[in-house]
C-alpha cells in the first residue's frame, strides 16, 4: 500500500481530514452558495411563469342578449378583484375563440396584477363562418346597430353586475377584433377611455367583403357617403397600435394609416412626436412612436415590430396567432390603458 500523506504532514492524519482539506481548497462552500442562489432565482421566477400559464381567478361563461342581437362571452374575474374594478374588453381574431385568445395573450395574468376584469365577447359561426367580427359591413360600423351595439350592450351589462369603475373601461382586439375595437372607439367614445388595435384596420376602411380584401392588402378604399367613421366629429379616443412590419395578412400600412387619420382628424401630434428604437429581450426589435396633443397628453402610441408577422406579440404558443418573441403587447396595452380615464361629458 502506498503512503498518500503530504510531505511534512504528521503521521496518523486520517483520510477524512485530508478529504476535508481538499474540499476547502476547491472552495465548495462558495460553489454551494452559488448553486443555492441560482435555485432561489428559479424559485422566484417560477411563480410568475405559473401565473402567466394558470391565472388564479375565475373564468366564467355567459350570454348577452339585447335588441341588436345575442353573443356568448367569457369573463375573467381575479381572485382578489378590486371593489370598483376596471374592465378590459378583448376581441379575438378570425377562427379564434375566447379561450384561445385568452390563452394566447396572457391578459388574464395581467388582470391578476391590476385586479381588473377582462371580458371576451365571442363571435358565432352563425354570424360569420370564420368567426370574424364583421368590421367591414356598414351595418356593423354604426353606433346603436349590429355588433358595435351588441358589444357595447354586453359591456354595460358587465359594468352594472360587477360595479365597474365607469372611468376605466377599455377595448382591444387582434386583426378583425382590432378593426372592431377601432370602430367601438369611434362610435362609443363615451364608453371606452382608450383602445388598443393589434394588427387591425382603421374604422371605415372597408364597406363590404371585396373592399375588405383590398384594405387588408394595404390599399386605401374610398368611403361611401354617410360613413359614420369617416364623418365622425366625436371626441378622439386615446389609442395604442401594434403591428408587425412583416404582416402578410393585414398589411402594416393599415397601422400607419390609423395613425395618419388620427393625426389629420384629431390633431393628435400637435404637441410633438417622440420616437425610440428598442428590442424585446431575446426577441424582436421595434420602433415606438408617441404622439401628444397640444396639452401634452399622449393620444397615440404606434409600435412597429420589425420582423413580426400576424400575431399577438409577447403571447403564448398555448393560444393561436401568438408570437412569444415580444415586445409584450398585453403589458403595454395595460400600461397605456391605465394612463387614461374617461372624463364625463
């Protein structure tokens, strides 16, 4: 047997003592603390990830029936809902459902953070075979008629039942839902304090199916006489717009046209425009433009996502039409909404 003790080491030193000295030289304690630190970070991150995928509140189904028609809906109620909560109305895109839209946008998790309600009206196949909101039909572009009246009536119903703060009611949508959100902002500015249009079109950009296909390709359509969107003199509604510059379904010129129309009609840039470049962590680059009116109030935000297609940015693949590479549209929509309250007329 060989003698493994170090030169100059007293005889009789045990193997356990030598092993301990080796571990001290390797600084195992520091390695242990580093490992525990990483584990602690993972433990802290895990609740956020779980909250995004499995919000803690209640997701209830309902049906609204009114003079203009009937539609089903889903309503998210946070476990710790505020006594007078804000309400965000979310309008899905074509082929989507309330469940798939909620799953893809993480908006219920954002509602948990804000302790607000989220209402998801749902289109039926009877009203549109592809479950698109009928944003391109003239009968669905007017106050008090068609789908705008149905959604507004549903919103009022939820507001009454849950004692919603009437100053904090917002609407947003994706694609066809974004186009319908734009219509609601134009026709019900006394109901919605701010709107979000994700990959959508400006109110009145089409008046039938053929003109809708033209508008979606980015070409302007001449509005017919009597068009409520084009002739609206109602107060401007603060709006945040998200659009990918590689969108092949709804051309990004539609987002730019929305901004241009608001600036032309409402003087949304009278107080100046500020533009910044950024990049979502590990994801898409973007250009963000902020438009202020003459009082300095932010009236418009335009997020052009570079390399982004036709999908909800910052979303979850558990839903449909969602791009997890950011930027976080749901978070930015919520931030923008909560900067705005409705001022009674």
